[in-house]
């Protein structure tokens, strides 16, 4: 049976039970005080209980049949009215299953359970549509980025084959560089996928130690580029993957070093403990970053012109990986431009509860 039919039968059954109980109450509390047989008094004729039953019985039967019909018809109508929002939600679910993620229910009326369910379903469809669009855009960009080193390799091989005076050493060196870039891109894509899937074990991690480790790793590159690294701050404990959070810190510090002043630049990493959260702040000197560029830096393969030409430009996934790692750890990422030049990147993550720190 359909839900509407079940509700209709439930309404009718409830109405009939209520009617029978009402008649039972009349019988128990009224008719029991009436004599069983009729009697003749001075004032006239007094009907007995049997007379009342014979007179009242047909009327009761008609009334019960009428209430049954009213219960079935009224219950069918009321159930239909109540289930209209559910029909619209079902239609939206069917369209979503067919691939139409742009459809929205937009249920009108007061805020009841159906309205709350419809609004939640609309919000889920909006997030799903945005996620699918982002994945499609990412797949297209990844295909384009992976195609570039393959096309370069193919071109160099064709030139070498058609040039009898080429040297194998130069070709091998150039092919090695292109292959290294393709490997870096593939590893970055795998790391991004791992962060998105949250396929990692959580443990207590101190962000201040990760900042020192990242600074020690990138110190040679910073010295070659004339950038001074400064680390400071408090012990900042959070729950997460140590490897991913170290990658996050390294990526931020790497960007701060690469996109800095040509001489006497500074990259600063500060950790702090706030109420219920820990913060990792990476700040650097450098050129002023346009506001329209700031909003796109965390998107995959979105890079400024200087990133493409730089010798340490990366593969365009640095901040995208940072954003995915932050989301996987239920944190927030803020990227703003400094008025005097450079950027200020803030990562906030949930702090370790006092009982879990060990």
C-alpha cells in the first residue's frame, strides 16, 4: 500500500475507534441508569433500556457508516495535501539521479519538517553541483598540465631524430628535466587526491615543530635567493596527519620564499594557540599581489605569470594542496595581501582537547 492509503486508513480507523469509545461511554455511564423495561407512571410512559436500544441502534449504524465514509474521504484528501511536499522532494531526487543537479525544490510555506527537509536537500544539491563542477574543471586542467610535458618530450624526440648533428647528452638532460616536472605533477595530484579523500590516520601534531622542520629543509633555497626565514610562536597542538600538515607548512613557506623580493626578503612563520584553535601564519615580503589574483591562488593550476617563468614555479598545485589539507582537517584558510607587498596566509585548525594531548 502507498503511504497515502496507509494514512487514509489510519485516519478512518482512528475516527471509528473514537466513535465506538464514545458510544461505549454513553452505554456505561447513561444507559445503565435506565430501567431495562418500560414502566407506566402517574406522569406518563417511561421507555426502558430495550426501547432506547431499538430506537437508537439504526441511528448509530447510520452515523458510524457516515463517519467511516468521512474518515476515508477526508483522510485521503488530508493525506494528499500533506504528502505534496514529499512528491516534490521525490521529483527532485529523481532528477538528481538522472544528472540534473541544477534543479531546486524551493518549497514554500511555514517552517515545518518537510520545509526543513526540502531546504536541506536544496543545500545538498548546491554543494554537489559545485563539487562536480570543480572536479570537471580540475580534470580538464590536470589533463592540460599533463599533456604539456608529454608534448614537449614528443617534440624534442622528433627534432633529435631529424637532426643528425644532435648530441645525446643535451637531449637526455632536457628529457630528464621534463620528466622530473611530470613526476612532480603526478605526485602533487596524488597528494591532492589523498587530502580530498581524508584517507589518513589522525594523531597529535605540534605545528611549531613542523614550522621548524620546514624552515630547516628550505633554508638552502632561501639562502640562494637571499631570503631570511624567521620562525617563532607557541606550541600549537592539533589532531591530523603529520605528513600532510608538514606538506602544508612546506608549501606555504616555499611560496613565501619563491614569491619574495629579489634581495633581502623575509619569510616569517608564526604559530599560536587561541581559544579552541591553533593558528599557523606565514608572512612574506614581496611585490603587491592584485586583489583579483588572490581569490584564485587556491584553485588548482591557477598561477600568476611569474610562477610559470620561475625556476621554482612548481606545478601550480601548492596552495590548492594547502586548501585541501586544511579542509580535510576541518580548518580555515585565509589569504590576504599585505599593503606594503607580499602575502599573509593564515591557517586555523581545531586545537587538541586537553584530555587528548599527550
